[in-house]
């Protein structure tokens, strides 16, 4: 099968032959990417469900958002980059914004929408590059690693493998308990399949664990009739008016939520883009990523649409690298992935049948894989090591990505000043650090 098989119009649009690929290879690559990230259809509802959101509707919203975002990325930016609701930001949405800060989930969705608008404005005005240049690369890596530990911690907690303890804060749970034992089975299955390089290892592990839970009577199987109402319970439920009301009841809470949604999405995208485009050979001779603005515009638009559908921030997935490894070189790969997510939407309501013990192993594995960027940090340099450690440690230990960012950026600015390296060009870094210091003062005063 050669590139012309997909039709002259699509061949011109995607440039399949020009990039040394074929239609068949692009379809295979898109399918591979889908299999490696399809676990999000089950994991995202499990996390957002703990914020009180209807699980079946979130599953459908997850599929729709991933489909829309991936297809948009494929056609508009023409890169083999698939998107879906991001891991880490969904945990921040559920556990920090809704549960700790007491923000109703429709208002939290409104915050996601506004962060998408802000991301779009920053991209179109060129401010995005200014922000990226103000934050050292090692803090990007530290945030990714900290979020990985955060996600892994949530998975261990959901599985009952670790539990609360008044003396030591946390302790090992009862591994003989049905939920913990089932999660350990799932962890073993996913780990074994991953070692054998089986595509879709996490999805297979989740399904296998769920089936075992059914067989052992740990999951109550009550299939509900398929209905449009069940699938759309979160559509257009975001509360924008409630977002601006947060300033009265939560003080700086609104700014903090928007900051985290915006910055983590930005960090996720930059890291993922570099990894995937490098592997695909799409980075230009000058080291720049072609069509970067188009990629970021597509991402921002996807976040806004995702919030309207009823899910947390949509972002680029590093699992796209699996499709690139399979030969994907154009946006057609992302389009195929999106179409498969669209088809999956029609069985999404049944995600509510999957127990937390089945999705917990995927969280643990994903969390572990997200630690890879920590290898990029110069741990022998105190200027990098100290802020990086504070970032990595504070995210899981305080259950807040915002706290990790605050400690890391503030420590970096302070140490840079003590070393005499802080100059006028660092004005944005100084502003961010000052805002974080004010935030800590406000929190200490009980704001």
C-alpha cells in the first residue's frame, strides 16, 4: 500500500509519502497509539468519579475529548501526536481542587475552560515562550517526576496497599484484603506484559483484573441500559459564574487553580513534544519544533472543548511515541487514534463497572514511568538539586502540584540570588517567586 491509496487530497494534506510513510503504516501507528493510551478511558472516570462526577458520563466525555483533540491535532498541526485528559491534572482536579479546597466540580470544570482560554491567548501573543524561558528545564523534569509520585501514591492508596496511620502518617495495608490482593494481581499482570513489550498492556491488565474481580464476587455486575442521558450528564455542566465567585470564598484559590492547570499543561506539552518529535525526526536543523504554535493552539482548544464535555485538562500524551515507533510520521496517525476513541465512546458508560482495585495498578505503573525525566536533573549541582528535590517531594506529600511548583520556583529564585546570578532578564522568575511567597504568607494566616 503506498501513500496515494488514501486519496490525492489527503496525501497532499498530510504529505504521507513526503515523510517516508504509507497509509497502512499510519493506520497501524494510530492503532498502536490508541492501544497504549486507551487505559485513560477507564482510569480518568475512576479518578474524577471521586470528585462526585458521574462515572459513565466522564468516560464518554473522556472518549469524546480524546477523539476531538487527536483529530484536530492531526488535521491542523499534522503531527503524530494524540491527546486525552492528562494524568496528574485529573488527580489535582479531584483530590486538591474539589476535595481539599471544596470547589464544586462544575466550578472546577469552569477553571479548566478558563485555563484553556489563557493558554490560547498566551500562545497567540507569544507570551508562552517568555514563560517557558523563565523556568529552568530541570524544574520541568522535577514537576513531571513529582506528579509521577503523586499518581503512584494515589494508586497505592486506592488499592489499599498503603493506608493512613496516626503514628507514621502512612503504613502498609492488609495485603490479604480482597481489594489489595486484586490490585497486586493487576500490578503483576501489567508489569509482566510491559516487560514483554505487549501493546495495550495497561488496558489488558485493567480488563483482566476486573474480570477476576467479577469471578470472585468483588464486583457487582449491574449493567445499565445504554442511554444518551447517561452519556451526557456532564456536558455543558461547567459553571463559569461560579469560577469568578471563588475570589470571594477562596481568596487566592482561583489564581492558584488556574496557575496549576495552565503551567502543568504547558510543561506536559513541551516535554511530550520534544520526546515525540525527536523520535519522529520532525525537529528542524535549528532544533525547533515545526508548527509549534499550531500544536499548542490545538491543545488549548482541546482543553476548552474537553471542559465543555465534562473532563479535566486535555494534553498531549507521551504514549504517542509508541505510534511513532510503529512508523507514524504524519497527522494521519493522530486522526486514526481519534477515530478509535470516538468509536469507544459508545461503550464508555460501562466504565462504571471497573473497580478502583483494577485501575489502581495502572496508576502505579504510569506514576513509575513518569519518573524518567528525573534523570535529566544535575543532582550534583545544589542550585538544581535542592529546588528539584523540594518540587518532587512536596507534590505527593502535600497532595498538591501547586505546593511543589511553589517550593521549587521559590527555592530556585532564592538560590540563584544567593549565587549572584539573578539579573534583569529574570524579572518574571522574581515575580513568580514573590507571588508564591505571598501565597505561603496567606496560607499561614489562614486565608
